[in-house]
């Protein structure tokens, strides 16, 4: 496997769709820093969701134009920016023709499970945006750059929580005396997670039919905020979501601890998922690009480094908080989701390690720094945004306004 230092892919062109978002921004800077020529494609819709729902990133984030200008002034490196919607094929074609990417990293989707469960229109939006956007990317690769490697962000949630070990994409099954290696069964549990399943099927089919090369990164829940590059200047700071719609478990718990809000464990808290540090997200994407899939290959990596239950996370944050003098309480919130609260979970995640991933495991020092980060920004916290407001069972056709 090729590591970043020996990468012959340096100076190659990487298009980052969704490069203004949480994972995408950190990845764009990381790859630019490593010598890749980077173009960000984003329609800024994530910033619009904030306005519509009356929520905000904990951290102040600059406009994409100022971010990229600041990056240039700090490092001397340029990042191209294409503002537009990948569901608009004319726009996407122009971006492809003008940038001619060697790899496309596709983060550009509506990524919140609760958002997709607000009402019918948000469910339809999520699946349209995600499925059609990815289809357009597949057509653009076929039409304009056959050799281009697609690195697509999927999710561990595609697999659900089966009562057997989760493999990396495929499982070998013997049935009535015959054996085959088949796509691992998918049991997603929100309209968002289902959109990723539909994407995976479309990508797998086009790899077979058109010879496209693709890597599906089934990522677990990401935590953390700082990366080497976003730390270089305050204007490069990443977004950090803590609200009930876009905030994810561990990031939310750190903010809750910082402001003295009880940790919101949904239901019994036995829900177990794979987790990873955002510094490993950027490393994994770099490894996938430096070691591309072969033409026609649909490769699947499970991208996480450790498994935790929600109760585990609450315990870890409580202990880390104690050391900082915070008194952290936990409450059990009636689960707004429909999901197993006590279940078996054992997911493989060796393929990225084999390519050279060196994980940043969740340590006391990281929790410490994340808690201190949350404390630094605690005056920005809108406590009214913390409790969950979206119910999997109550979703209906009536358009809902979700805010206080
Ligand atoms: P994010 O919402 O912060 O970023 C997504 C970006 O994509 C936003 O900047 C948004 O404006 C852009 N976008 C959305 N639809 C678009 C469209 N049609 N055209 C152009 N741009 C569009 O999300 P994130 O947390 O950075 O997640 C990035 C990807 O990683 C998503 O695909 C998500 O499903 C996946 N993922 C995230 C996590 C996590 O914990 N954050 C975990 C696993 C997988
Ligand atoms: N949970 C709580 N309390 C909270 C928040 C969450 O108990 O305050 C529980 C949820 O019920 C769930 C688990 O924690 O069982 C994870 O929830 P989450 O909101 O942290 O993550 P999820 O909805 O699964 O979605 C996030 C990202 C999504 C990505 C996914 C990876 O938003 O884009 O695909 O993590 S995975 O979980 O592996 O599918």
C-alpha cells in the first residue's frame, strides 16, 4: 500500500464534493496540504439548513470564499471552488470538464437521520438529493473521466444491527450446498441511512456495467473538531454541530457536559456503533485515494476505529468531566428513534488498517481537549436546541417547522 509520504498520486487532482461541510472541509485542507490539487464543489445547502431550523455551528465558521482565501495566505496553496448543486447535471458537467479530476471524494449529501425523519418533504428531499446527486456523479465520471476513482462516503448504518458479525461489504454464504460471496445484507433505519443503501446499489451496478472504479467508505460516527490544518488559523476553524438534528452522539455529550445539561441517552443506551476521530476521517480518505480501486471494482471499507455503546460514551464523558471539575449528570430520554437498544454488535474494520491507517483512539487527552473546546465556546450554546425534537413514529405529510 502507498502511504502519504511515498504517494505517487501527489499533484493529482481531487474533487471534493461537500467540501464546505464538517468532514469535507477538514479533508480538503488535509489533501491540499499533502500536495494534491483540490477543488471543492458545494451548494452550501448545509448553511441553509441552519438558517431554516434556527440552529448554528458551535464554532463560528467563515464563508467558503474567506476560508479558501485564508488557506492561500497561510500556506500559499490554492483551492478551486465550484458553488452549485450536483443534482444540476449541467453544473456538475462544467465542473468536471474544467477541473478534470483524477479522484472524486463525495461527501455532498444530506447526512442527518433526524432531518430525513422531520416530515415527508424532508424525507423526499434527502433521498432525491442523495440518490440523484450520486447518480449524476456516476454519469459524469462515465462521460468525462472514465479513469477517475470515486471515493464515496457511505455509512456503517447501512448494515443496521444484525445478530451476526458485520463484514466489510461482502459476506460468503453457503446455501443449499452452493457458495457465493454476496453484498452484506442492508437494514438501514432512517430515510437518510436508506439513501446510502440506494447509492451503494447504484455504484455497484455502474462498476459492473461501465467499469467504474469505486470505494464505498462505510463510515461510523465521527467525533472531534481539530485537525492539523484547521488549527493553523481561526478562520480555518471547522463547524461543530451539537443540536438535536445535526449533532452526533459524542460531540453532543461534550457540549452538554460543558453547559451543565444532562447527557441525553436515548432509551436504554445499549445502542452500539463504530466511532472515529475526524483526524482519522482525513487519513482514511487519503489512503483510499492513494490506493485506488481497480477499474470495475466496487470496494467497500468499514471506516471506524472503535465501537462504543451510548452508555459507554456517557460514562467516558462523565469521568473526563469530573477531572475538569464538571458535575455531569445523565438522563434517559424516551427514544425518538426506532432502533434496537440492546443488541449484538461486532463489525470488521481491518481493510484501512491494512492500507496503513494509524488510528487516533479515543483517549482521555482527546476527551479532555474536546471538553475544553466545548467549554471555550459554551456561551454560544443555545440550550433550547439540545433536546431531540424529531420522532421516527410521528413523521407525517404535514410540513413541520422544527424550532423552538
Ligand atoms: P455536512 O452536512 O457537514 O457536509 C455535507 C456538505 O455537502 C455540506 O457542505 C452541504 O452543503 C453539501 N451538499 C449537500 N448536498 C449537496 C448537493 N446536492 N450539491 C452540492 N453540495 C451538497 O456533513 P458531514 O458530517 O461532513 O458528512 C459528510 C459525508 O460523510 C456525508 O455523506 C455523510 O453521510 C458521511 N458521514 C458523516 C458522518 C458524521 O458523523 N459526520 C459519519 C458517517 C458518514
Ligand atoms: N444518541 C443518543 N443520544 C443523543 C444522540 C444520539 O442516545 O443525544 C444515539 C442514537 O439514538 C443512535 C446513536 O446514538 O443510536 C448514534 O446517533 P448519532 O446521531 O450520533 O448518529 P447517526 O444518526 O447514526 O448519524 C451519524 C451521522 C451520519 C452517519 C452516521 C454513521 O449524522 O451522517 O451516517 O452517524 S452510523 O451511525 O455508523 O450509521
